[in-house]
C-alpha cells in the first residue's frame, strides 16, 4: 500500500511538472511579439531515488528544478557597447544630415551670392556712374550679407533643434534609470521569496538597453543581483534601487546651450557632464552640435569677417560720386565672433547708392571706375586662411560634407553590427512558435501518461482494498 501511495505522490509531482512545462510553452507563444522577451524553459529534475528493503533503489519521479531564460552571457555582454556606438553615430549623422543651409546648389546660397556680387561689380566697371548698375551692386552686397545670415541662422537653428532632442533624451534617460532602480528592488523581493522572476529580468534588461542607447551606460552587476548602471566616464547613475537625477540645463559657458547635469546619488551636488563622460545618442547630439556644427559656424564667421574687411578696406580707399572718401560697405564688428549671423550692408549706402566708392582718386570724375576694378580684385585676394573667399567657402562646405559622410558611414557600420548582434540574440532568446507547439505537445502527452499512471495506481489500490 505504501508503494502505491508513493506512486500517487510521484504522479502528483509529475502532473505539476508537465503542467508547468505546458504553461511555460504557452507563455512563450503569447509573448512571441513582446519586445525584450526571452524564451523561458522548465528545467526538470529527477527526484532522489528511494532504497527499497535492502534490494534496490526505486525512482521517485520528477520535479521542477527551475524555470530559466534562454540567454547567451557572451552575447549579452556585447550588447551595451554595440547599442551605445550605434545610437551615438546615428544621432550625430541624423543631426548633420538635416543641415541644408550649406548646400552649394541651393538658391540664394553663398556660392550664388558671391558670384552675383562680383558679376555686378564687373558690369558696373563698364559704366561706373550708371544708377541702376550702382543699385544692383548694393543689392548684391545685401544678398551676400543675407546669405551669410541665413546660413548662420540655419546652423544655429540646427543647434537649437539638437538642444530639444538632448532635453527629450535626458528626460527619457531619467525614466529608464528610475525604472532600472525600481526593478532592482522588485527583483530582490521576488528572489527573496524563492525562484527567478524572469519577466522582471526581461523588463530590466529592456530598460537598461535603452539607457545604454541614450547615455552610453554599461551594466555593473553586483553580488546582490542588482544591475547597477555607470556612464562611460565611470559615474554610477543607478545603484541598487536608487538612481541619480539628470537634467538638461542652459550652460552659461557654452552660449546658453543645454548641457547634461547630474545630481549624484545620496547628495544634493549637481555637476555638468562633459560630452566625453557620456555616450549613446546624447553624445552623438552633443558632438554634432558642439563639434561639427560649431566648427562650421566658427569658420563661417571667420570668412564673413575676412571678406567684409577685405571689401571695406578697398572701399575706404575710393571716393563716392559726391567726391567724399569711401565709408565701410559692410557693418562688421571688431572680432569675427557672430559675424556671419549679423553681417549687414551700411544703412547709408542702402539709402543712397551714390555713396558707393567707385572712383579711384580724389578729383576724378564719375566716369572713373578704377576703384570698382580694385574691388573686383578682392575676389582673388587671399584671406587669413590662405584662400580666397570662394575658396574658403568651398573648403567649409567640403569639410562639413566630409564630416557628415564620415558620421553616416560610421552609423551604417555600427547599425550593421547591431543588427547582426540582435539576430544572434534572437536566435538564442527568441521564441519559435513551431518549437513551442512541439514542447506543448510533449508536455500534454507526458501529462496524459502520468494521469494514466495515477489512474492505474488507484485501480491497484482499489483491488488491494477489495482483497482485504
């Protein structure tokens, strides 16, 4: 009788084990399209055998050892760095790709404005006193200034747009950091009750992956099972169930543009994080804004400053139709800072084109256009960078294009690596419906077989009771 009771007990364990296997397969199928879900499996264990009456060991059936996830630790260690690099270069590339102000083919651009300015100068040199031609030169000068203004404003607008993206990314990073910290706490509580909270682990991995994309963080597991998160510079922003607070605030040392600031865990101290301490898409945005775009804007300011001073110097050497010495054609500051965005033509010259200093020497008549020829010669004059104005503009455009293409190439390369890694991860952790249906069928058949064993044991017990 005791043996039959043991069979019934084993049967109960077997039913529980195979029911769990079927339930897990069903859970896998239901989450086949759930982002971040890792396939689960029931690890069955043979129960220790029992020694029977000094004769032999008899098996005691099966039990659930654990419900575990299908993961490859080697692949998982590679994921954060790959996500960080892909997000960084994709963000940088997209920020530069959206900048169309430097398109040399665009209507009203600097290339066209320079060409029109010197073309109208050449036409004026043939009839220096003709009012329409003088007005055309003044208008062409205004178009050059406008083209500089538009290009600079386009770059600054792109930088302002990046600020908005940085702010949004930092807000999301705060949510992800808080989520990882909260999940650390929930996972610790679940483990204290026994078993592995697989679905919570998936949620934590998904949040930590996104945090890596946003800030370039990398996971630092500890002995207690927490997943702490640190920035590339080493600063820990998630420790157990606590998270730092990140903000995007105006930086007075960077023209009021947004910088990423952090309040360390357990303190009220806030510090600015330089881009080299960050990674991910925020690093990409900052590199585009403060790197390529700012360098391009600085070069454009220098070009505007040098060009305006070159023309002004020659204009001051001439005389207008009133016989007075020439005045500056362009209003320009004492340094190049911000020149491209503020460059303008003298208001006096705009209102009276007779003030255009076309005459080369005092006392010469209005038909003298020698200073116009000298102004035309500024087209081939070498500026501070050792290039002409058109040559310097071409270099600026080429340099920007080269940096944009480099960022695009890196983004494509890192995206390919990330796609390959995701495919490898999916092959390990992803759910195959066909495989899970097979597992469900196996569990069902095992469940049916165990049920039959229980039924048979029960019949045997009934027979024994009848014999008594």
